[in-house]
C-alpha cells in the first residue's frame, strides 16, 4: 500500500470522530440538542427566532455509516503487490434546516475513502441548497440531486445529474448539480390532477468523476493516460444546462397514471474522448464535452381493467439530438432514441402470511445511432428480469435477484443481494451480502468488454442513525 499522507490521515481521523458521534446518537439522532438552550448567549436568540420565524435552526439529522468490502473473482495484481479489492468506508449525513417560515435548507455531505486505494477519496457535499416555498410556488438554489427515473434498471429520462464512476461504474452514485429550480403547483381537475411545472437552470458544468489510475475500471491502462486536466470544457452560455419538466396525475377509465414530460438542452453529462499519441507509446484520452437536446416522457400507471389490476406499467422514452459547442469533437454522435418498457407485479403471501414478492420485467435499449460511440453505451436491446422478496419479519429480511440478458443472447449479467437487520446487536444495524456475475462477449466492442471480468462479491455493514 502507498504511504498515507497528512490529508488522508486527517480525513480518516474525521471519519472516525464522525462515526463515533453517529454511533453515540444512533438511538435518537436529536439526543443532546435539547441542551443547546442552556449554553450562555443562546437562549434569548433562540426564543426570539421561534417567535419571529427567523433564524437558522436544525430540525432534523439522519444519515448512515457504512463499511463495505468488494472482492473480484478474477483479481489483478499490480506491480506494488496491491489488488483490485475495495474496502470502502462511507459516512453520509443529512441536515434539515429551518431559516424562516417560508425558507428551508438542506445539507447532505458525503465522506468516502477506500482503505485499499488512498487515491479514492470523496469529500464534496452531494447536496446543499435553500428552498423558498409559499405553498403554490417554490424556488430552490444550490447543489441538488433529483431522480427523474421511472423504470427499475435503466432510466433514459434521468438526465439532470452526473454520476460518480470512480467507486462503482456499474451502479454509480448520483452527484449534485449546482443551479436553480423554479416549480409551480397548478390547479388541477378530475382528469388531470396535481399538475406541476418545473424549470431548471444549471450554469456550472462540473466534470464527470472517473476511476483513478489505480482503479480496476480506469481508462488509463498501460501507456494510455486519462488527461482530465486537458478536458475540453465549453464556456459562456454553452456550459448552461436548461430543462423544463411537467408532472401530473392522469385519471381515466382505463388507468390512473403518474405522467411526466421533459425537454432539456445543455452539455451531456458523459463526455466523448479524443485520443492522441503520447511520448510513452500509448495514447492520451482527453474528455471532450458536447451539447445534447433531450425530449421525451414517461409514466407509471395502474390499470383499471380487472385483468391487469395487479400490474404497474412503466415507460420511459426520450429522443436525443447532439449539437456542436465550442471545443466539441470533430465528429458528433448520431441522434438516437432510448427506451425502457416494463411492468411490476406484486405477489403477496407467497411463503408466509406476511411476505411478498415484487416481480419486474423490462425491455430497455436504444435505436437510431450507428456511430462508434453507440457501441459503448451499456444497453442496446436487453431484457431485465427482477424478483424482490420481502419477508416483512422482525429482522426486515429481503432478497433481490436481477438478470440482464442481451437481445442477441451472447451476454448476460446476474446480481443477487441479501439484506438483514442485525437487531441482536443494534436495531439500526444492517448486513448486506451481494454477488454480481458477468458473462461478456469480448469478440464485439462494448462497455463491459473494455474491462477485465468484473464478477465480484461484496459484504457491507451499515448503521443508520
């Protein structure tokens, strides 16, 4: 292992201190806050703030501390004797804040470090924003995360937030975007109920987070280098991301559905890469951003037809049109249509009088593009099958099984996850055991074929507080 510098030691010390505090307050996260009024000089301002509705107050604290190890079935050994295994320590805390009667705040910092790869460190806040809300309209400013997805495995409509590809490229964490959101709640009727219109403006282009050079998923292999420092980033209005999104409940004799429509324009969240020869005999890969128009929508519907009453239908469809901005690559990707169609079916009382199984089937993919970049997007025409069993017992035991099959039948990915509360130790302590298995056709180019066999097992212990 590489020597750990002062920054890493300080960060690990902060994680230990924060973890100790989290465990101490895990039984009741607000324990200890009652005593704030006894501190000298705080009693009178707090009373005045409560009377006037003005003043920064913490109204809720929650979060988790997790330690997880990931072990690959085909590990790679590097020159320094290190392997690709991960041992990640992650702390995430959420703070709900009250500022005035109409203005609230939210702060969600994340601290992450890999004990086996001291280059993998995350200290940036995922979210930090203030929201003004008068009941009819609200305005949010700051860094925030929103999940627009409807389908289970692949969400083509979810285009607002970047992903952190450095820790788990297969199931990456959403990252916050810095900007503003205006949202209006409009009067609705019996058929179109609860209509909401949201407008987004993101003036800052934050770069995607890629695996570092020592990571198993790194694009820098051998003499090839990833030159993020030379990334071609747009300036001026080209770096802005704009979106308009509508949501409503649609009530018809056929089905009741949650519907959303979307139009967005701005830099794509995942760049292309320009390749140029370097002095080492390899190539330098430089991220280069381009613009993209996205138009589409989706729904989640419960049919009112008796034969389909136990099903929940889900659809996402978007059309994407790349466009040139300053610094764009010479060749832009083709236009393409992405989609996800599927359903959920709930089966109660399968093995006991308390358990239930949710079965999901989806068809996901895209069509229309024939350029080389389309070969490296993860989903083409794939069938997704998922079963989620919840025991609803005292220990909240659950088992999730998922399989993704390529439409050509040459590739498949399977995943299984067991979760269980360790109540004999602490009521908020959770154990997780997972397996992810890959069978990849390496005779054809593709996203998963870029990397070694990524079949792996992981074990995690998580404390919620």
